[in-house]
């Protein structure tokens, strides 16, 4: 099982796409609850962390700056 590591600014894919058809959500707030914003329609939702993790499919893009860069 892949470990899910996410942080603020990451773009993630959920198990179910947003009603607008986009399946890319950006993490815009992290705390007890996590606020994610749909990349497609800019609609944001607040979900409890546990719920977010159970619905998270994968991390598409990480905001973190990586040492290694593939060119
Ligand atoms: Zn949407």
C-alpha cells in the first residue's frame, strides 16, 4: 500500500470526480479539516481529514520542491 503524503498546495485525485467532471483538487487549507478546491470549477469544500484520506486516490502534483529534477 502506497503511503499517502500530502501537503498544502498539492493537487490530488479523489476516488470520485467532482460533479463538474474534473478530478483534480488542490489542497488550499490544512488543519483538523482539509479544504480542497476543484481545479475545474474553483468550488471548494471542507472535509474532515479522515474522510479526505479515505477518499484520496493519489497525489498528482506535489507543491514540494524536489532536489532531483528530471529533464
Ligand atoms: Zn468542480
